[in-house]
C-alpha cells in the first residue's frame, strides 16, 4: 500500500493532484487572511488588528491550521518546480511554443514567472511580519479596560507600509497573484476532474471575480492606504 501511494505521489498525475489540492487550500487561506487583515482599515489605533493577530497566534486550532498551511505552501512550491522541470524535459520547445501560442492564456504560459515573483514576495513578507511576530523584539501595547498586553503588530505593519519600495513590491506582487490565481483556481478544479458544462463557467467566474480581482485588490489597498496616510 505504501509503495502504491508513493508511486502515485511521484507520478506526473499524482504531482498534478497534489498541486491542485494544495493550491485550492491556499485559496481558502487567502480568503480568511484577507478578511482578518481588513481590521487594518478600522480607525481604532490598531486594537482590532492586534487582537486578531493575538487570536491567530494563540488559538491551538488556528496554530495547527497555520502549520498545515506552511506545509502546503512548501508542497505547492516544490511540486510547481518539479512539474515545470518535468514538462520542459518531456516536451520539445518548438512544440510547446506552437501549442502555447494557439490555446494557452498569458497567465498559463507564464506561471513560472508569476510563481517566482510570488515566491520573492513571500520571503520578504514572511521576514517582515511572521519572523518579527515569532522571533523579533516587538513593541507591546495595553488597551484601556484590557488587562492583556498584546504585541503591537499594527505598528510593524504601519512602518513597513510607510516604505515606498515595500508598497511597490506588495502591489506588483498582488498583480502577479491575480494572474496566478486566475489560471490556477480553475485549473485546480479541472485537474481534480471537476469539469462540467454547467459548473465550469461558474468556477471560472468565481476565479476571475473573487481571486483575480477582489482579493488581490483588497490586499493591494492595504499598503496603499497606509502610504497615503503617511503623505
């Protein structure tokens, strides 16, 4: 049984299934992450956002989900690299160029470039926020009527988003994520065999409206909001 499972995982089809499952899980994470980060727009000195970050880093269930999320991110990156290498070796370049020019969208042809931009963004993003939250020396704050001393993650976010280079990187990365998700969301369902003339257009529209427009736009609005406040 273990040998069969390992064979499936190592096969091209198995890698595509794992890519699809990990990608769709990360889409779900993006929705939750975006909804929580909307607290940044609340005019309360960062209280709602700091309470949100405290909950996300102290709730046992959320912590388990977070580690699962980290694993899926690494899995998604690993299999995207292996699939890219495998496809380039298996398909002659001239044949690929002819096929891509006829049927593939721009985002599907450039998933490697888009993924590389997103990977760079993730490294910078995790270093700026996650690493500081876990291992850095952060300021703390205690709100009136609240005996709990919270790490002031809001001030770290405000400081990062006051830097033009970081805001530019963030916004450009949101464009990359938009194109990446536009192709990846519907592609994930197709890989899993969920392809029907009634449901596929709905899935495609959800991917376009929610994951290629609304979520990237809201994430991009966050650094722009703080940058404008600092003008």
